[in-house]
C-alpha cells in the first residue's frame, strides 16, 4: 500500500481552478520534492492532503485512509509543517510543543517524552525556555518542524521548510530533513532546486495547478535535449573530423564554435538525450592522429528541467 495516493484532485476557488487533476503516489521511505513557481498550487495540494482544505473533486488517502472519510485516522499518520507556521508568541518553546502534543492526542508521560525528543531532534535545546516571540526565523522554523514531528508520524508534509533562512540555516535544516528521511516518508515543497537535487529521490513538477512531470531527478535531467551535448577541443583539420563524427549513430548535429588561440578547434556535438558519446568522439579524433585537450559532457540540472517545464513564452 502506498503511503500517499492522490487521485484526480481538483480545487476551485470560486471560478478559479487552483489545482486540476493532480494524480500521484508516494511510497514508504521516499523523499518527494514538490516544485513549481509561485501560485502553482503546491500549498493548496498539501492542504488538501492534510485535510485542511476539502477537495472540489477527487480523493486522496494517507496510509490507506481516505482524507475525507477517515480524516482522523489519516491525520494520525502525518505531521504537517505549514507555509506560515502559526506559533503562539507568548508561550515558551517547550510549553508550546507540550500544548501541541496534547492537541494531537498525546497524554501523560508521553507528552514530556515526545517534547524532549523533538526538541533534541531539532536542535532546540538551547531555546527550550525562550519565549517564541524572541526566536529568530530559523528557530521558529525549527519549532514548526518539531511540531510536525510530535508523535513520530510516518509521513511528514513540509511546506517550504527552508523558506527565509540563511545559507547556514538552510544547510542545517536540510541535514535535519535528510536525517529524518531514514525513518519517515517526506513530501516537501521548495523553490531551491539544488536542495531537491541533494535530498529528494522523486520530484513532482507542478505548474498552473497541474502536474507537468514526476520522476527521479536523474531521469528528469537525463531526458532533456541538453543531456546529449558534448563539447570538444582538438588540434587538427576540421573537415575529416566533422565527417567522421557525423557517422556516429547517436550524433544528431555538430556545431563548429570556432578556432581558439594556438590552433585548437572547438566543436559542440549534439547527440540523442541520455547517450554519452565522449568515448566515440575521442576515438574518432585519435584515429585521425589529432590531440584532444577538452572533452566535456553537459550535465543538465534540475533547474534546466524546471525552466523547460514551466516556461510560459
Ligand atoms: N483561499 C484562496 N482563495 C482564492 N484563491 C486562492 C486561495 N488559496 C490559494 N489561491 C490561489 O490558488 C493558486 C495556488 O496557490 P498556492 O498557494 O497553492 O500556490 P503555491 O504553489 O503554494 O505558491 P507559492 O510558491 O507562492 O507558495 C494561486 O493562484 C492562489 O492565488
Ligand atoms: Mg505555497
């Protein structure tokens, strides 16, 4: 059974369709990155999964429990960190977390144990007695994350957990999420693509309320046109090299970039996405007896995928 299944989810706000026909599933142990431009529908989708917004159409289930028919059961399996973590400014960190633990149905000695556990896990020990209003943004985020972790739910749904943090804090929160991934399934949204590349094993790209792509980061980047591009620099004649290279089956196009100082020729070889023609290119040029000083296969990033999928021009 999948940890999360979303079947044809729609959400309308008046006549505006914010989410349309969103279908995906998340397996246990996966770390899924939700990517999309501002207003794409990430938060709206997460709110439907967590039961905070009823879908206009479609269904979703968490650990086999339908979010509409068994909302309490579904919620028992997940912790949610919303986009803007609502915190009570006039409470101390441990008081707030104890209060949240009780709301989540923990009682007796479990409250103290769980609060101690999440404070430790999120590095909040030095701030446990501080008033929430005095906390920096990074620590407020940690309190939000600690809240989501209370009760050790199997699934964590984190809406931009690193939003507004400085690079050091981002790194710390990222490490924290990565460490949580050992025991939890995680769905997180973010605008930071390098973050997704580093921690997620599945990416869902959403734009204009609809899913544009869902796959592993490797498959998404490997499928791009840019994925087959190799640049090469060698010293020798142009014509025989161009002719021989064009005979390599996966090569689609050869672009001459010009003569560099010292007599080096620079070419770009475009081949089928997902192919690596470096060895063949080197062999061809070596056979002609020319020296090669540069051979580089362009590795597209998730940013390339994101731009290609969500560009509106
Ligand atoms: N309560 C609401 N009433 C009307 N429109 C809404 C409401 N909530 C969201 N929307 C609209 O739905 C669309 C999706 O919003 P959502 O917050 O899900 O985007 P997002 O992908 O989370 O964006 P961001 O990256 O900025 O957080 C937007 O156009 C937004 O204006
Ligand atoms: Mg959002």
